[in-house]
C-alpha cells in the first residue's frame, strides 16, 4: 500500500492545538498500535489513525494528523480537532496546525451512526485481514479507496452494532465506549490470530 495523500477538502477553521484530558490515553494507544504492528510505519507516517469523541453526543472528535507516525505521537501538534464533516461535499472542517488523517470521514460517519461510540481506532494488520472470515469479523462487501465517501458507504453497509469490522483489503476499525475498549478489542483480535 502506498499513501497518496488526503482525498477530501480540508477547511481549517482554527489553528489551536488540541488540549483534552483523553489525549494522554490516545497517545498511549498510538504507541501500542505502533509497537504491536497494528499501524505499520511508512516513510513519514503510519498506516492507521486513532480518534476519540470530544464529549458524548458531540460530532467533534480529535484524530491523529495526516502523515503522522504513531511512534512519534507525544506532541499535541500530531493531533487535530475535527469540528464537522460534510460527507456530501467531501469537506472536513478542522482545528489545529496540521490536516486530519485521511480517514477522518470514516471516523465521522461512525460517530454520527453510533452515538454510543466514543473512540474509533483504524489499523492495518495483514494477519487480521487474512483471518477476518475465520474470526467472524464482518468485512465490507467491496473494496473502496481509502479516504473516500465510497469507503464510508461500504463501512456503513456492514457496521450495524459491530464493534470490529474489516474494510476489504484495507484494514480494520475498532469501536469502543472508551479509548481502552477500542484498543483492547484490537489487541484481542490480534491475539486470536
């Protein structure tokens, strides 16, 4: 897989660096995903992105920045607040010093569809991808390019009330009522492999 950049329009509506009590826990999970190979590195970044909802019921969430290495997530500059997402127009309204991850639209769609979800972790793990059917993990019916509304639609077709889904030939989404729940679900599936 080759990272080819963001495929939506980003509108930066502020430059404030995110500050939130959950950021330290998100940094912890970024390091775990890096160490366990759940978000493999590429030159200048990691294949994966993690987010949490700013507060229950809010459409705002904090997500890893585009082209950020999860192993280097100790600085708040590596995170972006997504204020709002217009899926029809493909516009992500953000606050921070960098653009949000290329999967910001998928995260937004999950939060909009599942009000109980407070954290969405997206990773890439070849062994989970290969064993998804054996493990009973729902898999999107069709492959779709990352960072697109098409991928959002494929995810929403299978999401239902599942907390772990595989995007065909792409990677997984782990959903939790907390950051720890999303992270631990990811580790559980990795351990089952």
